């Protein structure tokens, strides 16, 4: 729930609380029982709205419980395919015929030799930019969050210069989506470094780090992947994920801008 949304819920809750209290007092003073029931109902609605304004939109444990089975299956797939290199995020470009952000996950030569040729399709297994490395081309874990961020903040990340991306992500992740309490994105030549604190989805992140380390460290958890997507879209360049660490509600990840 965004800050503005919380404020509206809280303000409306206080309004109902006030109306309920006034109605209750009036019904007692003037002896009008007919006003008592709707006044009590207004008071309860006010309490509910005020309470909801203080809660996160979705409990972190609920998100983790819903998503972890799918993430565990994906982790098992990556393990069977011997994924041991970092993923590369690629944006829509004419030469790679992509229409949306994707993440390229390279496979080892041993994994390539074991794949059944009859099941290989260009939509799943590709060679990135003719580099001779086959891999999986998938939707990034953070692509959905990027869409939400742009919608809630009202800003297209593709129109943001890299110099302004820190502010755009802070407005989107911290203030609009309220996924974290603070975010710091720094640049050093072609490298970018991210530190996120106060993760609102920490239960999911913690379980991912423990049970799906390949996803977390090679591709990126949803928040680290969201930033990789934003870097790709803002820079109009491919972005190679360079690993991440997650502890005490913090994310620390690195990226390399390619091309």
C-alpha cells in the first residue's frame, strides 16, 4: 500500500471514528436509539480503516508461502542444468528480436550435451548475441515488480538517465511500493552496486537465500532482479548480474553494464 493510500485510509478511518463518536454522544444525550446502531457501525468501520492503514498490503509470510513452491521447482531445474554462471539481463532490441525485458541464464557445456535435441526450441534455449553459449531465456523475477513500480510512481524507467536512477528507484521501491526502508545505488565505471535495507518481503528473501541459492546468487531475488531490470531499461544496455548477499533484512548486489 502506497504512503498516499495509507494516508487516505487513515484519514477516512479517523472521519468515521469521529462521526461514530459524535453520533453515539448525540444518541445518549437526546435519547435517540435509532442513531446508536449506525453510529456504532461507523465507529467500527473507522477502527478497521485505521488498522488497515498501519498494516503492510500483504504479509511477507503469505508471499513466501505462495511463491516458494514455484521457486523450489525452478531451483531444482537450474541445479539439474548445472547453472553456475551469472545471468545477463537483456532489453528489447531489433537484433535480438525481443519485445520485452528478458534474463539470459547460460548453461554449462555438459548441460548442453545432455539436453534432448527434440525438446529444444528457440523460445527457450538460445545463443546470446552469437557468443557460442547456449542458455535459457526467461522472464526476470523482478519484471512484474518493475511494471508495478512504473505504474505506481507514474514514471517510465526507460526515460530516466542513469544519473537519476537512484532517485527514481527510491521513489518507486521505498516510497510508492514500500518494499524497503532505504535504497542506495552507486556507480563505479561500468559497475553498479546496490544496498537495500528494511526489506518488506524479507521472509520470502530469507527462504530464497536458504533454499534457492542459485536463483538468489546467479539470477537475483525479486528486489535485486527488479533493480537489474531497471538498470537494463534505463541504460539501454545488457546488464550482467554479479552476485548478491542477503542478511539481516539487507540486500547487497552488484551489476555490470555491458556494451
